């Protein structure tokens, strides 16, 4: 059971990653992003997840500096965007990310999407950055088992993390099993399924049982599945509430009841069919 906001999971290279973090997708650059990150750090969050495509890395870096917390006490993730994939392009994109974040070393760097014909060269560049000590761990995002099979055929470093859409409407059983066998930690984006389950009777019933909100039930389910969770909000009260997950755990029966809601339904793009 994950029992605290600063609890960590050991990745396949020994690096400790927090089970819970703040994501800043669709958070506006400037005060909105800075205030969100600072509120999360104030609330005790360790993990902060951004990406070049979110166009708010600069504000995330400024918020970290203004928070007064040593960056080494946090776990910062960013991602290389699709248009920047390729070997030399990735090296340049990483430099740009680090300049915006104002960091010397990044905790985790991910390939944002599996761009066909490019992600292997992108991975080679990330392996170099990892071996050079500029990144503590490298991983992927939105990779399906067949993408990982293709990547691992030539990779020297096994991805430490695969960040994917994950919630009770999309339980990703095959992917979870695959990653467990390969020693790849799964991390969830969109764990609340964009609110589609907030009025579901199973979710609301569990909320009444545990005295928790639907969002808290869904986030706890992700943790109880052994998946790292990212949540997003620009409201300090919601940032605090989202992290109030560590005084309860779902029973195996409750976990199964939520799992039974699966429809293999995505709220975001399909990794096998995206054009950006």
C-alpha cells in the first residue's frame, strides 16, 4: 500500500520515482503554471511532469526556483516532442528543455509519442544523454507492446517508465502485464478519464463507503494497481484534495469492481493512429 505523498517506487535502474505527481498539460505558461507548481510543492508533491509540447517548461523551472525547494529533492519529468524526434534533433531538444527548466540534470525524460521511423534514433540520443549523466532515467510515453518490442530489439537501455492513458474505462491489462515482465514502470495520464466516471454508481458508491470524492477513488485505484499517477489542477484546493489518498486503500473486491467498468475506451489519441 502506498501510504504517503512522498512514497517512491524503485525503477529498473535503481532510481526512486514518486508514486504521485502533478502534471501540467494544458496549464497556461506564466502565472497559471507557476502557481500550480508552487501550490503542489507547498502541498508536499515531489513529482512534477511537463513536456516541450506543453509550452510551459520555462514557468515550471521558475516555479521550482521560487519555491525555495532544492530541485534534487523533487522528481522532474519532461518529454521530447514528435517534431523534435531523431538523433541530433533530440539532443538539441533536450538542451532547449534544460535551458528552460534551469536544471543541470533531469530526473526522467520520455519519448512523447512513438513516431514511426524516428523513435529508435530518438532513443539512441536519449541513451547517450543517460550515459553522459544528464538524465537519471529515460522512458517512453504512449508506447504499445509492439512499439516496445521494436524498440527493445536494438536498445541498450530498457525504458524505465511507460506513461500511458490509464483509468477504469481503459485498464490496459495486456500492456500492464507486458511492462511488468520487462521491468518497465507504468505511469498514468488522464487517470480521471476526464470526469466521465464521476457520476458512475460504482464510483459514487465507493466514494460513500470510504468518505472520498469520485476523483480520490479513481486516483487511489490507479495506485492500488501499482501504477504511478499524475493529476492536474490549477486550483490549490483541488491540488491538496487530489493528494488526500493515503489514509485508505481499496479492497481487492473494490479494485475488481472498478476494473469491470473497462470498455477499452480512450479519452485521448490512439498510439497506433495519431497524426501530430
